[in-house]
C-alpha cells in the first residue's frame, strides 16, 4: 500500500545518476520504475545485483525492493507514473557540445503518456535545453504536462549521502505548480531548496562543476610554481583552505580531475560559450592545465629514469578516483598510453576498475590482482588513484620486489609521506612538494694527530 504522500516515478536511465536517484526516491517512500535500454543491466538489477559500484547502493536497493521495478520497456515504466525523470547520459560530441540524443529518445517514448503530471530532467544539459524540451512536449500533445529541471550534485563514492543530505536542492520550473511537485518528491530531505527558472537551474549545474574544476587546475598551477621555488603545496593549500572565503575542498595537487562530470561539463560550457560568440578563456586554460597533468607526470618519471624504453612501470590505481569503479576520463588511461608509447611495459593494480580489456591501452597492459604483484620486477611505480590500501602498504618490504636498488615512486596524488618513502629506499617524487634529498654526513671526518 502506498504512503499517502508518495508518488509513482518513472526513472529513465539506470546508470550512476538514475540508479542512485531511483533508489533514494524509493527510500523516501515513492514507487519507482527504472528503465534502461541495456538488457544486461536490467537483468542484473532484477536478479538483485548492482551493475555499478557505489557504496551502500546495493543495500538501499535491497531494502526498498518492494517499491522498485526494472524494465526495458518505456511504456511499462511510465504506466501509471505521475512523474518521468530523465537521467540518461549526455556524452560530448566531437565539437564539445553535449549529445542529447538519448534525451530526445526518452521524450519520443513518452508520446501518449497524457496521464503524466511532469517531466523532469536530472541529466546535465546545456542552458536552453529546457526550452527545447518544452516545445517538444507541446508538439507531442503533452502541453498540459509540466516541465522542470532538477540537476544532480552527487559525487561518485558518496552519492547516496549527497542525495539524502544535500547542500541544496535546485529546481528550475516553468510554473510554480511544477516546482511544488518536484519539491514534494524530496519530502523528508533536509536542506535548502533553491527554486528558479529552468535556464538558471541548467546553468547552476554547469557553472558549479566548472568552478570546482578551476580550483583543481589552479592548485596544480601553484604546485608547479612550488616545485620551481622550493615551496610545499601541502602547506600552501592547508593555510589557504582555512580562509572561510575559499575553503579546503578541491585543492589537492596531482594528476587533475577525471570522471563523467568535470571534463565533459567543462568542455560543454566552453562550447556553449563559443556557440554564443563568447570566448571563455579562463575555462579554456582550466581544461588545458588539466590535460597536461598526466603527461607531465610521465615526463617527470622519464627524467628520473633517464628513459622509459624497456622499463617496467607499475601503475597503481586506475579509476578516476577511489570509491568507484568508473574509468571515464581517468588520468590512468592517458598515463598508460604514454608509457606504452615510450616503450615501457605496464603492470596495473586497482581493486575496483572495470576497463574494457580489449581496447587500447588496457589490451597492452598487464593487470595484477595485488599491489605486490604489480610491483614485482618493476623499475618504477606511479600512484594514480589514492586508494586507502596504498597508504597502509609496507613500502620498505615492497621495495625488495622491484628491480632497482633505489626504485622511483611517483606519487601522483600526494597520498604518501615523502620522508617515510625516502627512508624506505625510494627515489620519491610528488606534485608541488620538495623531493627528499639523500642524507649526507655533514660531520667532519676525524683526522688523527700527526
């Protein structure tokens, strides 16, 4: 029996956005039908398995199984639904614009669903998309169906927490009734609700991600200056982060950002600006800095070794960040490709990564099940993803598994302690931090009296 305040929601897309949204809406008491076009994904969900890794998601789906259904059929998903949520991906096109074909496909499948009260887009879309969707609904006989934008601000690895206890809920709606409806779906979630026009809601999502990306690239630029001047980026960012106007988040120097949001959304916002005749020079610089970071790491490793040709490099961590199995826009892909191009042999370790094994560069690398096996016989290692396992590794013991007496370890995330690694016998390199120097005996040698 449905709770009197609950609604029936059809969620289109069973990826990182849709599956999390569907699970959380069910947790709030709504009846949710999740539709996807990938048959294997729906098969797994029906069998009680989760096709993506997100902490706590499996438990939430199991806990609410009586309020969740999964289907490949759009008509079945939307039957009896009050609201249709569009949560499909919007990958970049060669021009940098967002590919909205999946959104238009969902809208086409809603023709005839005259019982709907609202269509809501949670996917990240360029500003102006909502106006086009409104026209499409009107033209398909759904002029009475409200439209709203409800962008997502969930980070992989903590998506459930972000959905259920958000910093804010953003609702862009074409009329007050639509805004009230979307707000009611979030009943029970604490926090501020920001209601605005559709175009502004679309801009909030893209601008937020672009600003976070800017903080990361700016930090990496300062880290490069720290390397040139002898300053330590960790001291610099720690002090800067205590300024309440700036905050400490997204100021970790390293290999740059990756994942499904920051790279795509930054490029899409730059393309949107270009399409309006505006050159977004700041965002262009942010993107260029980020694209340089993994290549710069490979070059520094090459400088330390003299050459990468015929060397074995252990790549530690493959996903774009810990706590996820997502490989989209992961710096590891560029790093592995560059290492192979330089003639190196690449071994890899990651506890969760699911790369396509038959695609470059992963078809030419050697996946190892443990850190120690990845390091065995390697001349150097590069830490790409800051998995907790790497902080608790006995690096002194692992050094003896490697080829060189003083192997090179490039810490691409500043995850490890420089003095500890230096004491353990490594040539340790990190980003924006002074490289530990070999200990020298400064005590004058004793000269016996004549």
